C-alpha cells in the first residue's frame, strides 16, 4: 500500500479544497474520533484525527489512502482500518511529526503491514 498510501483514492470521492475538519471518522468497526486537520499535498495527504476520550485524547495521523468514503451530507469520513489498528498506531504530535521522515516511515510500516 505504500505507493498509494498518501493519496485519496478515487472511490473516496474527495473533492480538492473540501473542508473536512470536524467531520466524524468511522473505522470499519466503529467511531474513532473527529478530523482535527487534513492535507491535500500531492504524495503526502493525510488526516489528523483527535480520538477524544476513546483513547485518552490521542491524536493520530491516517494516510489519505485509508479513506474509503467521504459522506459530506453526514459529515463523516470512513476509513479502511479497524479501531485496534488506530489505537496501536504511533501518536501524532503537531509541529514535530509533519516533516519527520522517520515518523512517516513508521506510519507507512504500521498501515502497510496490517493483517486483515
């Protein structure tokens, strides 16, 4: 998945310039939080999700390639991963991890090596 991990899939129906901040985020097995930030950088688009009280307010980075659907009517982003995969993902720290190559590789490894 590493090759297309950082781009929104066509099936997600992402519209460039869309404002996703505040949208609910649903994993394949339930809610994981709300979009706190998103990017549409070519080759490195991602969502930052605030997990709220579910896992003690952690923020996690989800590559845009995990987005399976964006429902603008319901203001929901559905992602192709489980709650456990999100819970086990590396924590995101704003201002520190956006340009950290080691952190980006850690995220790629975490989501590319899933056993589904």
